[in-house]
């Protein structure tokens, strides 16, 4: 089981959902048989294992296996705490989605998510929960997906609410109810036992405007979220987060600086200034990732230098050769040979 942590908001949302089933908060917590004294602390973070236990126990007591799905249908932005103020001041749903991914670890540090564009005018939201059994985590995944749809409708201008639609939904787990339940909620094809948890929607859906955004307020709230992250999860520099983002997305090639800035909710100029304040640059961070990945891949003789060159975004093998020699005072071939001979 993962050692990741989860926000106490998971428990608050769960208790609200149980109230709709006529289950009293104190009665439920008493039946859980756990020390619940810290649940009154707003800053308290549970282990993911404990959070999953509470949701599993709730499903058992309520005899409802789709609590996550139900909770997502009734969710209000305020249920997600400070992030609600960020979402309500984004200009478009896409901007809100990108910032959600950036701060996903605030809700659940075990989640890994991204948005990928397709060639046919769609975006795919991918959500991973490594180290946790898909069925055991199904309530969290269903809560996340239903919340995305219903919060999107809440945030949009009223005239656009009916345009917040999905093309398809894929889940790794098996269904917790009849397929028709899911199709009625998501109003699109829903598949289970898939290789990834995914939401697929058209670009025009994510380009829909949020009602009455305030850019200045959004920027202020992002700074406040950063402080919350620092207090609850420990501080991490923007450069550290950018390094993780570049490496995580390297299979698609080195992301452009503007794309990365947008992912973190910054304009390109602000993004550059923030990196400069940490005495680095986007190019330097890209090169740090290139160095790390290059040496790692050169230790694997079945990967050609040409493949490494392409993955790391170099124009040709000569450019990679020159850069590697500048970094390590030896060529890629020399590094590989020395490593293999030293094994």
C-alpha cells in the first residue's frame, strides 16, 4: 500500500454523502473503530490507506458501492477548500483543469494526472493511482471524474452549462453498479477494465468560459494555495516541480517553456522570473533532465544512441554528442563502453 497522504476533505465529503443516506456522522465514526480525534483538525492529512478504509467502511454500512460517484454529483466547489477560489477565477475550464493537475497532490499526493491533446481535436485527462488496487481505489476515481463533470457545469456561464459534455470515460476498475448508472451520469460511453482511467472531451468543451473570472484574484489565490502546499506537504521549489514535470512528460519530447508555464498557471514572463529568482532557467532544467535520462539510458545497451538523441529532443546525433561531451567530458559511446566494462 502506498504511503501517500490524503486531504481531510475526503472525509468531509464522505460524511456529507452519508448524511443523504440518513447515516449520522458520530454513529459512522464510532463504527469505524479508529481514533478519529484528529479529524477536527482542518490541516490534518490522513494516510491514503486510512482514507480508503473510511470510504470502504462507509460503502459497507450504507450498502452503497457508488458513494464516490454520488458524492461527485452533489459536489460544490467549496467542498474542495481553497482550490474553489482558484477555479472560480480561471478564464476557461481548460485553465482550471491545468491548475487542478498542478495541485492534485494537495487533495491526494498519490494521484498522478495529466492532460494530453489528440490529433482529432480532443483532450484526454489521465489519472493514475500507483500502488493502489484499482477496485480498492474506485470510489476516489469515481469521485474525481464525477466532480470534474459537475464542477465544470457549475463554473460555466449559465448559457454554456449544457455544452459541458464528455466524449468518453474509461475506468481501470470493474463497475460498482449497472453500466446504465454510469452512462446516465456521464451521458457518454463508459468502459471498465481499461488500461487507464481517462476522461475524453472535445477542445471546445474545455475552451468554455468560466462565469465572471477575476485574474488578479486568481493569481492571489494561487499564491495562497502555494503556501498551503508548503505547510501541509513541505515546501518544494518551482524548479523542483518543473524538473518532475519535464521528466514525467519526456516520452512526448521536451515540453516547450510556454507549455510548461501554462501547466503551472503562469504567463511565460512570470514563469521565467520565478525560475530566475531560484537562480536557474528553463533551459538549465531541461539539461538537468537530459543529463539524468541520458546516463540512465546509455546504461541499457538495447537502446540505440539514435533513440536517445530523439527522445531528448536533440536535432541530430552530433548535437547530442557535443552536449554530452560538454557535460561529462566524454562521448556517449565512451560512457556506455566504460559502464558496460565496469559491470
